[in-house]
């Protein structure tokens, strides 16, 4: 019996160990614990001739030949499907009702030995069990549909939120892009408020520039520098000249304490200093000196990168001009 040590007993599913009493099936050769063989009253191998079967208490002939329903004494027709008791055209399993082919000794679906009927109570229990299995399977089939429906609803909510939420909750940058500086200032937090005030100031100062160009529609704000400490602004703008070519200039603004506003101090087409000559009259010489002084100041300001306005603000102001709303911009009242 040493050849069977370590083999698995098919009844108890445990190893056969040294010293265990072993019973080997004389038909299929499968080893069992001897106690397992006796408890099972034979081999546990499906289809083996040594497999034990017990009569179910119902006459094997009293089974509907079509659906396998047990038939009571005196029942000549199946109470379930109406098939005559004597109909021998079709053989079915007495346990599950599956159709049997000629020569089959065991049901290919449930393993029931052909010719044995199942007790009515057992049959009812099996039917109920099968019904529950079918119900569970149907439920599993429906779950993916429910999941899909839930997913579609969730997606619809997300899409709706993506469309509606921006309309309900606009950010500071959203309002700046629209030119609504009051709303932008009201939702701004911390340092954002100062950024809103600066962009509003530049837009207000820049709104009069297009009217000074030969072609106002050609206006474009290129760069901006803001010296907040000394209250000075430099705008670098471009536009079409009399010949249709693009010309650029630096516009230097200073703050007038008396008027309480920024005013244009000088408009410079370039930053190269002008020469003064002996034949220049006093007025012309003074004008050149003032413009050269302005050039030096502008060079000083634009050389400080910390004073340069970010490109987003410049883009916002140009967009306001393109939308024809730049000239309607007013200065914010910080005290509101």
C-alpha cells in the first residue's frame, strides 16, 4: 500500500498517510481511506460501477418520460406536462428531467443513475433550488444594465456640473477677461486685489491711446511697465502709420497730484537721445532736453523686470479693445 501514500482520498479530500487503512476500488483503481469507502458505501468516482446508489422509494417506471416529474399510483398522464405515462418515445432523467440518449446509464447533466426516480419531496426541493439559481443568474445579468444606467446618470451630472458650475462660480481671472473689474475685485483674495487694481488702471489709461493713432482700429498694446512706488507708467504700443506700416512707440505717464490722475508726459518713437545744436532756439532745445530726460527715465523703468505687467493682463486689455468695450472702462473705487 506504500504506492498510495500521499494520494488524495476523493471522499474526504485529505492525504493518505503511512499506516492508514486503504481500500482500492476494484473497478477504477482509485484509493480511498477504508473508513471513507465504508461511509460512502462504495466508490466516490462519478460513473464508476462501484458507486453506490439507493432506490428513492418511487417506482422507477412512475416517472414522466418527458419532464421527469414523479407519477403517483393511478396517474396515467403527467400532471405537469400532460405526457402519457406509457409514452416511451423519449427517456428523461428522473432527477433533473434532462433528455437521455440510448445507452446512457447516467444522466450527463446531474449524474443520476438512469432508471432511478427522485422522491416527490426531493424533486420539489431540487426544483426550488434550481429556481433560486435561475433567479440569481437573472439578477447578475441585470446588474451590468443597472451599473450602466447609474454610470450614465453620473456622467450626465458631471457634464451638467461642468457646464453650469462655471456660470455659477466665476474666478477672478474670468471676470478680468470680461472686463468686469468690480466683480473681479469682489471675488479676489489677498494679493489678487492689488493685481485687479493695477490691470484696471492700465486699461483705463490705455483706452485713450487708439484715438491718437492714424488708424485707431490698428491699436495693439505690446508691453506695460508700472512703477507703483513712483507712480509712473510706460506703455509700449503699436499701430499703423500714415503709410500703412506698423509703428511702435513708448508712452510715458506720470501721476498728477493736483488732478489725481495719470497724464501723458511724453510719447517716444525710440529711446535714442536727440542731439542739441547751437542753432536750436530755446523752446526747441528745452523740448529736446525734456524728451531726453524722459528717455532716460523710460530706459530705467523698462530695465526693471519686476515692474513689467504679465502677458495675461495685456491679452485681457487687447481683448477688451477688440470687443469694443475698452473705452467704457472706468477706474475702480476701492472704498466701495
